C-alpha cells in the first residue's frame, strides 16, 4: 500500500464522476486528500455522534489550511430532509475538483448524494 493510500480515510470509494464517500475523516487525512486533488469536503455526520469523533469545526479548519472548501450538511438518525438534499445539491453544483463526502460509514453520504442528483 502506498503512503498516500494509508493516509486516506477508511472505506473511501468512488460513487460518481469525481465524487467519493468515506467513513469519518480525521485531521491527519486532510493533507493526503488535498494531495489527491480533493477540493471539496462535505461532512454528513452530526457532531457528537460518537465519542472519538473530531468536530466538524476541527475538520473544517484543517481543510481550509489545505485549500479545501468545507460544507457541514449533517444527516442524523431522523433521516434525510429536503433541506439536506438541497444543501448537498448546491454544494455539489459549486464544487471544483474531487469531492469527498463523509459520515460514520459512508452510507448516509451515499444516500444523500443519490437523492441530490437531478
């Protein structure tokens, strides 16, 4: 495994043209994502969902250091709302370069991406 791959988020997989999903992104993943061309990072995991989870603000600050735009579109256990779909659609339409959306496992990000497609 290459050094870059080892530093990418767990379970990262492509779900669309230039769109990837993954489990929780950690601050130490950001430099590797930037190196792979990620320009937009979308957090679909609500803060405080897990005890070891870094906050969205922590990830945002690290992303901004690397020139990555950050969007916080949390999807809780209540499900995906129309507002979340609209926010995801807007974030994707404004994105340049590769996009990585994340939650705990990547499942909510995958579903939100599918619902936000035209």
